[in-house]
């Protein structure tokens, strides 16, 4: 069997993420595609679809100014929204859609919609399942789904050249981690027992040895990014939690509290171990770590639309990996700013990701051609 060979849904299922739902389309005044599925669980990970759109619980006054009342109304699923044979349900407003308004993803490869690959390979224990239909969310003015987000996060973890920075300096959590942390750990009475089970998510990895931990956040139908920075021992500084939000929609205080609790729970767990691993944190800081965690809301370039937040999160990661020092110091936070990069650079990732995925599916198709008579 070749790697990344598509297979039928009736075949073997991986431990990866296999829920196939349709992503939100742009909440334009004229049409909206609705996601109506709720992600199930699979082997400790949540499998499902995330998208960025105004939260049904939010009022118009809580949203950025470019969300008109009409757009807000169209961003919310209705009772009549239904999913049929994995096709997008389109709610038409006032006028029929023009032919040129149908997304490119709906026009291309209709017969291949059920094709699927595993990235980076079928043999990788952390592979993510991606269906051809997942690429629909890469059409213009659409919101990125979790499978596409996780595909590019795994892409960023690919080994670099000997001259480049080693990816072992980083740890990447996938898009389901934060929701799982809040639901299955932080809300439980017996946090110690719950957290011990939860540690399967980073089994064999000491996160305090890493220079950076990337943690994508998805709440209120919006994406933002947390980066946990572990400093050098010589700096005698504790972890720094950075929050990067391209719309400023997420409540940083709440996110900081959750991530801080995660760090402290892991710290308490390691302290109970008989043999403490070598850590890049000074002993006097480690002993008081729960009181030495700093938090910083980072000023970053802002998106000019409501649907590119997922692209910005991925670009934050990519740009940070390329430019961040070996270990972050407090004075290094000045590398950020609203002029850090041009927003168009982040938005351009849409085409790059689409091209990468099409290449993966093409390689899988060629593999089938070579094996089949």
C-alpha cells in the first residue's frame, strides 16, 4: 500500500479524526452554508468541524463593526438547516445565486468528493484524515475547518534542513486540545485524576523542555492562538503565555486562566514524580512556578474581513517559527506589532494550502494508477 492512498469509508479507520461535516461559508447577505453537526470523540481526541463566524450567543454590539445586522442574522443556523449526503445546504436570500457565485471547490472533482488521504502518511500514529470535500472551506470567503487547520499544523512540523531550526524545539497541540482541556479536566471536581488521563495527549513529551508550545483556540466560532514560551535557565524567568488574536474577539483573561491551570497541573504532576527530568528552568523559579507565570496579550496585524481568522492563526505559527529566538525573553516580545506582517500575507495562505492538498491527493491518485491494472 502506498502512503496517502484514498480508501473507501467502509475500510479500515485510523485513530485520527474522521468526522466529516461541512464548514461554514461566508455569512454574506445573499447565502450561507450551515454546519449542523456536533463533533464526536475518538480515542481521546475530538473529531469534528470548527469554523469562524459570529457566535449565536453574541449580540450585534459585541461584534466588530463590519458585521452588519443582516450578516449576523445569516451567520446563525436555523431550524430548517439540514445536512443531506454531505452536501452544503444553501439558504438563499431574496435572489437566486448566480452561476459564478458557486465556489470553485463545488465545481471541481465532484466524483472525487469521497476520496480521502492520511497526512502525513497512513503509517503515522498521529495522522489526520482529510477528505477531498474538506477543501471546500478553502474557497474564497469561507472559514477554515479543523481538518484543514490540523493539516497545515502537521505540515509546519515537517523536518527542516540541517541549517534550519529543529522542529523538536516546539510542541504543537491540535485544534481539539483546548476544548478537551476545558470540558474533561478543568470542569471536573477530581482534577488530578482527570488530568492524569488527559496526559495521553502529549505522552512521552515533557512540555517544559520545549522552547515553545502552540495551542490553537476555537471559541465563539473564531480562531486565535496561544504560544507558551519556556525561557532559558539563565534568565531566571517563568513561562510566558502569549495570546494572538487577529480580531480581538476572544476573552484573553479567560484563556490565560485556562492555560495557566494547564501549566500548573502539569507542574504538580511532574513534582510528584520520583525523578525530575532536566529542565531549562532555574530551580528557584521551578519551586515557585505557579506564581511565576507571565501573561501577555500580543498586538498583531488584524484581518480585514470576518473569515480569515484560521489563516491568521496558521500564519502566526509559521512566521513565529521563522523569526523567534531560540528561547524567548521578555524583551523579545517587541518583535510583534500590528506591522509585523501585511494582512494580505496571511490571507494568501488559502491558495498555498489548497495547492499543497491538491498535490497530496494527486500523489494518492497516481499511486492507485500504478497499483491497479
